C-alpha cells in the first residue's frame, strides 16, 4: 500500500522541487509587489492616461521584472519535475521511458476523434501513423475476407475473419513489443498450421473460450496495450458478390480479385446485415472519418454497403477523407483514375461521403514500377479536373514509403491528414 511518508525518503527527489516551488513563489511575490508598488507610487488614479502609464513602466526597476520572470520559471519547473517524481514514486519499478510514455498518452487523449474505415494492409499502414497524434482512434474493419488463413478459420470455426482485425491491433500496439511480433508470426513449415498466423489462431481460440468475438478482441487489445480501439463493421457472416460488366456474377472476396473482367458493382450477402453498434457509435462521435487506403471493391466499399454506415457519413458535420491508392489493383481497378475511384464509392453509397481526397504525386523507383508492371499494376492517374467536378477537394503530395513495395508512408500520410483537420 502506498504511504504518504514515502515523499520524505532520501533520493525520492520531491523535497527539492517543493523547496524550489516555495522559493520561486517568494521570488515571484517580491517581483510582483515591487512592480505593483512602483506603479501605485508614481501614478495617481485621477491622472492615468496611456502615454503616462507606459512611460512610468519604463522607469520601473529591472530587478523587479527579473524576480517576476525567475519566479514564474521556477514554479513551472518545480511543478513539472514534481509530477515526474510522483509518477516514479507511484510506479517504482518503471523506468523513465515508461513515465515519458504516460505523459505522451495524456497528450494523445486530447487528440481529435478519428474513425478509420477499411481493411487489408492499407488500413493497418494508416493506423501506424495516426496513433502518434491521437489515441481517440477507432479502426472499423471489413469482415468479408474469405481467403488465406482468415478464410480457413472462418470456414472451419464459423467466426468472423480475424486477419485484418489482427493487423490493425498490431499496428496500434508498440512495434518493439515481442508480443506484437508473436501475433504476426506465420507458420511456414509443412502441416496443419502452414499459412496460419499465430495471431489468427489466438483470436480464434479466445473467441471460442469467451463465446464472443468482440470480447476476444477487447482482451487482446488490453494485452498489447493498443492506442485506440478496433471494431468489426458487423458481426454477421458477410459474403461479397460482384457483378461484372459482362453480366456474370462472382461470389467471394478471394474470387473477385482474380477476375480479369472489369467490375460493374459489388454487393453484400445478406444485404440487410446488422452493423456492430459500437462501430456505429464510434463513427457518429468522430470528428473525422477516413476511408482507405485499401482495395476499393473488397476492403472499402463493402463497409459502405451497410445502410446505417452510409447514413451517418452523409452528415455534413463529419469531415470525410478518402485516401486513394497509389497503384491500380489487377482484377479490381485496372486503368482507374482518381476520379473513377471516387465515382465507384459514390455509386455504391452517396456523393456526400467524401469531402477530401488525398493523392500521391511521387514517382516510385523504376525497379519497383517494373516489378508492378509485370503484374499489370500501374500508377493511378491524377485527373484533377474530373475530381473537382465531383465536388471533392484534392490534396496531392509525395506519400511513398521507399521499401520493397509501393505503399503509403504512414507518417507522411498522417501529416497531410492532420493539416486538413486543423484547416
């Protein structure tokens, strides 16, 4: 149990700051009373005018001003250092990095309320940057994935696909934490576990133990001490259906991306699925809603096909930002321009769901472009005039993260978002 007499223990470093606070208050009082006394002595109330007032101030003693500012500086320093000393006393086993983290978290709690909607790698990339500016952050994740590890677990255990949600949780956690690396570990050896990530298996097991997927996500979020929260857009078993321009229909997210025929529209099954209430609440209370980056027809639009989500985003009081992909995606957005991405979103929802679009105008390395061209993926063309005709404001900047793949830099992207928010 914490005892107040710990404050007087040697080495606690609180007594020195209390002493500094008292001395600084006395010095401040000397300076303040000296200035006040001189003003009262030299200026009579009935004779006060602006010119005379400032002329008399110039004749005040310099030492009084010095005492005044020294006192203020000392009081601020004493209060700040006392704060950290008390934290160290309350958490004796924690290091300075931990104390600094507490201070940072206090600042992050005053950040804007942001809801980021999407899925896949794009959403998790975005979260890595935004978490450095605010902890009032909610990731709303699509649940239509039916491929890879998530698809196998979804089919075998009848649960919501955990992959995209896992990626978002890890993105909001401490990247240096060994637990984060563990959750992203993927089994590569032959056998039943090949292709599965540890995080997906852990989420599945915890869901079965608790009997509740949201509860499992909440507990994992606590374990990883994430900034913000992660919610599925719905708890229903959603499947995707795409109608191609040739009239053919394709079922399943993984099959849609393999199609070589352009997509006419996408739909969710069941069409009347219920949204997750906490996700809706987070969107309603957000100052800013961000769509993307991510697969247009399989990660972003499915969330907007839920009527309640679309209705909330039509509210003019919420700032809506869409982050357009850097590259076209084979099977989904072949040959698409920026305006065509926006038109597809408007077609499936409403022309009120986007206020700003953020577009990359940086050019990736030729070696990377060559690699992507081999897979029929090209830079999304910027057609500013067409975008403006849609009533959307475009913000262009170099946003590429130079690495193995052509992706957005989460930190460059977040800087642009924060500039839009404070404008």
